[in-house]
């Protein structure tokens, strides 16, 4: 759906945007509502014309691109294994065997540490390119541009590729974590074997001296691996959350490029979808009792093109600032009529309008589980409308 820039006013939690109607199918969005926190408010309105409205570029919010989450910085270089001399005893042979296994383990740690440092450097490089692309796109949208600007489309594709690269880097870290977990299992085995070797009979003093040195080095290796595993796990956790967040932001940015407008941070990142909400999304035809409830947003469809997205985003974003766990009811409202054919046609059109509004909310990052969609007919409606209620 093509979108145009909207000038709006938000006063005391009540938002109203109006315009002129030119034909039977003409449309302008009217946004009215209640305080997202639940308090009573007094409606306010603003009527704007082309002669008095400011340029769209001056109306847009500045966008702050979130930084790449910090990566661990430890270099997990293992210590050298202290060499020893054969003693000719069974225990001495066991010490030599354990020393060889410890050396092989530390070689594995060194290899895994190299992968970690290379992957961290790659994540930083991919992230820098990604954020440069985001900054360029937001700067262009900030001052206003044409819908579907091919330059922005290409920059978006590049940013998506860079984010895919970061996701691939996180996959490497995940594989690395499995390898380090195997190192941890091996180090635990060596620690148990070194401790058990002290109890084997037939050892000479030199065996126990070398065994004590080996045991200290095994214990230090165990600590090193534990730290390595913890830091890799932290890197994976932070970067996985980061990629998920940026996917949502890219979805909203795609909607902005399509319309030539700048929105802001994805609604999903403002809301942080609550699994405890327990509400089903998009319940088809489920009746919603709106008696005594003032809609947060009313969009009147009396025009073929509805530039409601910017005002809708602002209203929902404001509601989520007040109530991060907010859930919404999206109601398709059709005018009541005694003609059954006309009523069926109006209901169908109104339902499609509501589905388009829902699609816009999802594109903006609002989780579908936060919105229940229904429909009704109303004597007070003269044209098809879509009402958004804060539950």
C-alpha cells in the first residue's frame, strides 16, 4: 500500500489527524483515543492544510541506531606443558601418557581460541558495515525521499546481507561452544586421572613430583576452559538477541522505505512480547465488547488511499511506552443498513481494511499475538472504519 507523510498532533495522550474528503471513496484517518495508561483525557484536534503544514522532514524523529553488543575480549592462550623425564615405572608411563593428552587438549584450546578471536573480528567488521548501511538509510529517510527509492532498496539489501553474515558468525560461535564443551569433558577426565594416579602403587618420588606439576597444569587448564566456555556462551546469547532485534528493525525499515517515511524503533523491541499475556492472536469473528471504551485510534475509510501508517505508529508506540505489555483489539466497523447485500459488501470491505491495518502493525514490529481482530456493524458509522482499542 502506498503511504504519504502525515502531520499529527499528540496532546495529553489523545491523537487526532484529519483531512478533507473529496469523493465517495475518499479517505482520511482520524485518530482519537484514551490515555494509554488508562486515565481519562480530553479530546483535542488539529486541522492542517498544505498552506500551513511544515515540511515532512522537520516532523520526523531522530533515529538512534543501537550499538553492536559488546563482545568478550579475553585471549584464551593455554600455557605450555612442562616436559618430564621417563622414570621406567608404571606410574611414570602413566604420567607421560597424561602429559601427551594434556598437550593435545591445549592444542585444541589454542585452535578454538583462534576461531573465537577470528570470529569476533569478523562480527565487528560485519556489524560496522551493517550500521553504516542503517545510518545511510535513516539519514535519507530523515530528510524525506520517494517511496521505494531504488538507492535505499539496494542499501537495504546490503544491510540484510551484512546481518545474515552476523547470523552466520553466531552459528560459528555456537559450533565453537560445542567444541569447547568437549574440551571441558576431556579436562575433567584428565583431572580425575591425575588424581587417581597418586594412589597407584609402585611409584617413585620423581613420579609424584612430575605428577604434581601435571595436576596443577591440568587444574589451570580446567579453569581456562570454564572461562572460555562462559565467555563464548555470553557472546552467543548477546549476539543472538541482537540479530533477532535487528530483524524486527529491518522489517520496520522496509516498510519505511516502501512509503518513503521514517518510523522509529520496531514496536516489538519496545514491547518485548510477553509470553504471559495468554491472548490468542487474530481471533476470526470473535466479538469484542467495546461498550464504554474509547478507541485509541479510529481510521475512517472514505478515500481510496489511506496515509495512516505514521500516525498509527505514533499512537501505538506511545501506548507501549506507557504499558509495555499492552494488548490491542482491532475492530472492523461497517455502517449498519437494512439492505443485506449492501451490509455484506460493507462488512467484507471493512474486514479487508482491518486486515491491512493489522499487516501494517506487524510490519512495524508489533507481535501478532498482541492484536485480536474482530468486526461489527454500527449505526454511528457512515463509512467503513477500523478502530484500535487498548485492552
